[in-house]
C-alpha cells in the first residue's frame, strides 16, 4: 500500500477563518478578492432581503470563491454580520430543506450569546413547521395537547387515518395555523437580524435534485424574507433552469420562473487563462504533490511547460485537476517505458487535448486531426518566441510528425527531442511509417484509453481579452 491518491483532495479552506488569504494553504489564487469586495459592499449597504445569484459555469471556481468569501467578509472587527456556508448538495438526501438549512445555521450560533438563545427559538419553530399541514392537523385532532412529543405526533402522521387526513385538510383551509407558524418563524428571525445581519451562502444548488433545489428556493422566499437577511447562491443558472424544466416541463419559461426568487445576479466571469498562467501552474504543482505524482518524470515536466506557456483557452483550474488524475491513470495504464523526450512531449500534448478539447481528441482517435487543428489547441499560430518553451517544443513536435515519413529522419526537424529513427525505439517498426494523425491516434489509443473518467459537460472558452 503506497498511500497515493487518484482523486483531488478538497482545498484546505478553513471556513469563516481563512478568507482570500487561503492561497497560502494550497488554494489557487484566482484573483477574486476584488469580486469579494464588491459582493461585501452590496450585502452591507442594502437592508432589504436579497437573493444574490453568483452565476458561473462549471469549473470557474465559484465554490472556492464562496468558501473564502464567508471568512473574508467578517474580518472587519466592526462588522456586525454572521455568514453561514451551506452546501446544498450535501443535504439533498433530506426531504425538508428548511430543517437542513436551520440545522447548519444553528451550528454558527451554538457559542454565540445572546444570539444563541434567539436562534434556538427559530430552530424550535422550524421543527414545528416540519410536515406543517399534517402537524397542525394533528394538533387539531388531539385538541392541541402540547404534551405530545414530536415522535408521537410523527407516528400519528404516518398512520394515514382517513379521519385525520380530513380534519387536517379542514384545519389547513382556515389558514390560521399556517400563517401563525410561518409568522412566528419570521418574527424570531427578524429579532435576531435586527442586532446582527445574517448572510447565508448556498452553494452547489444546481447539482441538487430538481425538487430539492426548487423547494429550497421556496423556503428562502417564504420563510427568510426578512430585513437584514441575505442569501448568496453559488449556481450555474443555466443548469438551474434545467432543473425548473425537469420539474415543470420543457415548455415552461425557466428564466422567468427563477426571477421570482433571484433579486440580483453577479456573474463570476471565467478568467482568461492566458492572464492566469501562474495560478494554473501553482495549482498543478500543489495537486500533483498532494496526489503523490513524480514531478521528475518527463511527461509531467512537459505538462508543466504547456500549462505555463501555451495552455488551451478552455483550460480551467478544474480541468487541471482532471488533467492530473488522467495523467495518474495513464501512468497506471501503460506497460512500457518511454524511450525519448519526444514521446513524453506528445503524450503530454495528448493528455491536455483529451481533457480540454474533446472534439479535437475525438478527431485524434479517428486518425483525422489536421496539423492546423493540433496547433490551434495550443495557440501555435506563428514562430515560437523562445527556445525552451512549451510553444517551441510543440512546434518542433508537430513539424516532425507531420513531415512525410520518408523525409522525417533526413532533416533537422524536431531538434534534440526527436532522435533519428526515433519511432523504432517505441518497439514497433510500424510507427516509423505512420503519418502525423496516425501516430497521434496510436499513442492516444494505447496510452490514454486504458482507463476512462466519466464524461463531463462542455466548458466554454472565455472571451478573448488582453
């Protein structure tokens, strides 16, 4: 047992403590501190209840941003605000989002006085609203006997007695009990928020079961609509709209439906990775170390050069994590040693294309990728700027393998990376006579297709900005 990892460990962010300085604990610096300041200004200046959707596509780093922000926001000593981080996806196995949400908020108030007493009252009210119609109906049947414990009442609820159901329905039609219970919850929440603003971050909402995600939005709208209580949703609004359609049908105007719940949207832009190469490289180094990857191996070193010098524009921190796992799988899945640096370079290039450019990779597997498409992945549109760079190495590699096989070893193409007759060292004379697309196809098929990761949604390239 070696103790190595195949998956990426969770970022080491101490909720409510680290803030955006968590970068010194192995968390990639996304340059989001300014975004966090804008969000803080908004929630502090506005008193009326808001639901702010921090909208970003998969892999843009919104979870890291929000986990850092809940600590960063409460750093000022004079700021009377409590932040709460709620991972909705971790709780969607529960049927009642109100109970899950109040439970997590309770943990933030356990040691805080006098707010802890106020929150206990809110939590008590929330529990009484569990199965609200049936519970109040049970109280009507039993004459409001308060001595009945919650488990006893639940047993009554599950008995599915016809008379009970009828009485419960009649009770609900009066609406008195429903309004009183909900108003009691809001009154207690309003009392707490009058002394200390409450900002609740709900993350991973778009990953939840559609029913749970939309029920949670309903809970926020009806129970937490109180002054000085704000919600910040970490969400991909496009995916959340799909949840709306899954529940109500394809014909529903999902965007219009969500407008009922979201006050304001804050797009968390996908940073142009050409401006974030240092963050990419640092993240690659950190997760490689945490996974026990040998950074002396040539393939890793060429990956490092590509990430620093010529990453695909679709590369994100999340795709770097996937790239590292795919590298680990490819090492486990091959049964021979690479003989030249040229092979390691091609292997690194194929790993990047597989993770970041799925269409180009499919063309590789079908043996029909063109030289221009291969170079376009890495932005190789002109002569390389320097010798010992990823750009220079990939230009040499593509020049070499896309040269006619009969002329390939008669030229100086490929520099020192590609020795004369190098493909004989692969252990297969056939390689010497293959053209560029065939070489890439063979290497990809034999090296990268042994183990597969689940497919993931396409990730759009960021706009060209300089």
